[in-house]
């Protein structure tokens, strides 16, 4: 029996990085199928055009794209906020196709009148602004690290019966400059949001899911980051007047496996029926 889909007023999701080895497309698709949003904000780096290759585009990645387009075909308002890995889409800013809007930033007005300013966040990345080649090189290195991490975790779970470990997270948490960058990124985002009298500022880019209050001499604001679908498998949801962070967990994984087994069983039954029908037709001849 299928679970009833969760009703969500606003879904904010970013840094999916479709087209890379690090993308958890199967888990993402399972999540997308479990919810029913009224508004969707794709907050940058959805398709990784930097690393896009014709030789690597799994069916699971295409299924995610199809599901998003299916939402749009049903009239679900969708904002595609451009990021640095899909920056070529910035030339199409302002384009509207049905329920799809391509933008560089968007301000959402919530039912209570509060305003959420949404943008990807790479504009605050000094490396992006002045050494794009270095940022692209780092992106390739990051993808390789994610692959190594997956092998490491497979061995850890299957051979040593231990839990998973995120190597990239450990590196970020142990390197002071990385921690400082995240803190500066969040503070700068908040400062500009406060100066513009917004109630919420929503970013992606740094792959660090977060909801917290940030204040300065002018006031305060709620800073939020939707995280990513490479390491954290997270998103932001707005429902019942409240923002929350969703994270794909072990229960979701079990549910995904059960659904996959059920779908496979349905396909096997369908194949059996087709074979029986074929045999019956052959006998008639």
C-alpha cells in the first residue's frame, strides 16, 4: 500500500549535481515521489554543466528530470534559480515557460506576509569571482573524493560492519579556513538580507544545511540553507507556517528498497502475464 504524499507549501532544493558520480539521484527521486509541493524552488546547481559528460548520464538522473517536468506540466509553480555549475542558464534569466521561471534570485511572499529572499550564493564566493578555473578544478577533485568516500563506506559497512563516514565533511570541519568561509558566507548573506528588510534569506552553494537566526546592529534574520544531494541529501520545506530541514535517513532508505522490490515484483508479474498471453496466442495459431 502506497503512503499518502506529504503536502508541502514550498520546497527548496539545491546542489543536486545531476550528471556527476556524487549525485544521489535514486534517493532524491524516492523523496520527490513522497511529497506534493505547491511551489518548487530549484536553487542552483541542479544539472552540473561544468562536469557534464555524454558518457555519464544514468537513467536515474533522467528520471529526476522527468519527475520535475511532470510537476511543471501539472501547473506546479517552479523557479529555477541559476547557480555556478549551471551558470550558462543565466543568459535565459526572465524566461517563462508555462509554470517554469528561470531567475537569478526570487523573493517569495509567505501567507503571513513575511518575505523570503532566495538565491544560490556563489556571488559571495571569492574563488568563483576571481579564479573560476580553480573552482572548477576543485569541483572535479570533490567529485573524486565522493567516489573514494563511497568505496570507503562500502568496505566499512560490508567488511568491518561499521557505520558511514563523510570524508569531505571531516575535511571541512577540520580545516579552519573552510569553517571560516562557511561562517562568513552565512553572515554576509544575513547582513544583506537584513539591510533589505527580508525575514528569511535562503541559499545553497556551500552544501551545508542550516536554519538559524543571525543578527547584526541593524536587526536579525533567519538564515537558511537547503544543503545538497551529494553528501547531506537534504532540502528545505515550508508547511503549516514553519520552515524545516528534511534529511534522507535510514527509514527512507528502507522504504526506498521496499518500493524498488515491489516495483520489480510488479514487473515480473506483468512479464509473466505477457508470456502467458504470448503462449496462448501461439496455441491458437
